[in-house]
């Protein structure tokens, strides 16, 4: 279950791995590389619902493909 901070839902790496066909290790790598925009709070990574939707919809992927064109 996501946590709520200031009216925003935050999903953990474990929650993402249960929702998406991606391993926790890969999700953490995506955070580090900026493929998923998230925040590290303490030792744990979290993503907002909005940033998760952007990742799923491929908005960030479109930006990555257009770099250098």
C-alpha cells in the first residue's frame, strides 16, 4: 500500500515490482539512471503516482529518444 505525504501517493520499489513486470534490482537501476523519476528517503526509493504514470505512458522514453536529434 503506498504511503501518503502531503496528499501525494508514494510507491516503494517493492510495490513497483509487484505492479510491473520488473525486478526490484532493475527498478533501483532505473531510479539511478533517471528512467524513473523518484526520491530516496532514507535508504529507500519512492516514486510519486504522477511520475509512475509518466514512466508507464512512456513520456520519459520519448524524451530520451529525442536527445541528440
